[in-house]
C-alpha cells in the first residue's frame, strides 16, 4: 500500500450517493488503496476483494468491475491482462468536478463506505453553513435565520444530492450509525401552556416547524446539531 490513507473528493462522495453507485465507487477506492494503480487480477487479489468488499459471489464482483471498465474509471491492457486505475485528477475531469475539497479515507473504512460518503457530504454542508454564518455582516440576524451551530436540514441534504427526503434521512442515519457524525437534537422552549400543545401542533405553527412536548413543556425542534468525525481538507492535484 503506497499510503495509509486517501484523499477522497467531496464530489465523488456526492456522485456515489446521488447516482446510487456506492458498490462500484467503493470497489474503485479499495483498489486505489491496495494497489499502485496498476494491477493484475490474480486469484489472491480476487479473493481478498470478495472477502473485504463482502461480495457473495465472483459474479457480483465482475458486474461492478465491468461497470468501472465501461465508465473508463479502469482501463484494460488485454495483451498483458492487466488493469490501470485512472487518477483522481483524471476522474475529476471526466465527471466535471470543481470542488477541491476532499475527506481523509482510511482503508479500513471500506466496510462502511456509504456512511463515510454520507458523513463527508453532511460535514461539508455543515461547514459551509458555519462559513456563511461567520461571513455574515449581520450576525444576529443570520444566527436567527440559520442557527449558530453546525447543522444540515434533511431538505438541504436531499436537494444537494438530488434524492428524496426519505433517502437523505436514511443516509444521515447510516452516517450516524457508522460513527462519521454525531447528532444532537436541538430545541427551543416556547412560552405556551402545555395544554395548548395539540392545538399548536395542528394549527398554531408554521408548516416547516416541528414541535415536541417534553416534561409538560412545549418546544420547537430546531435542526439537529452535527458534530463531524470526518476530516476535510483541500486536495492537491494528483493520483
């Protein structure tokens, strides 16, 4: 292994989640992490791939490998019977990536690649919200509008990934389960009589707001606070 980690572009994570091609992307990333970029598909490597990637049959592996070859993420030398992985910069050009940020990926994370990608995208969006807040000339107004802590709404995540909200919610849950983010529920206490709770839930609040009754008090549920466990940095051009 040439490095003990890889810099995975934010947009590659976005692509994998949006296009529902996690298995194919994870295979490409795994091969990136265990080869020099050129490899021969000998029996030992094939068995390691099946074991590590959790592919039940070689047919599943061949299907995903074929996808990568057809997309030209991997090129084949039929004479030498060898394979070459294109570089990250070549992939970025092929998929028209413009964002230079990347997340640090360790090979052992390959078992939870979907959670890694979801956690990376959520961390990127949460950081973006905080940068927007810090840049604001009217901090108090922005704090009320955007909430002064790292957060990503399900609506924003679904829009960014072009997936249904139910899918975005599922991605968030996987990122949390795999330990790539921590989620803290946030509430603001409302000054209302507790007996008015069901009325407020039904007709008293804005449609986008959510209310909960906790210990006989009414609270407005704010966007969850996101505590990232993904390190993001700016990626230099390279392999």
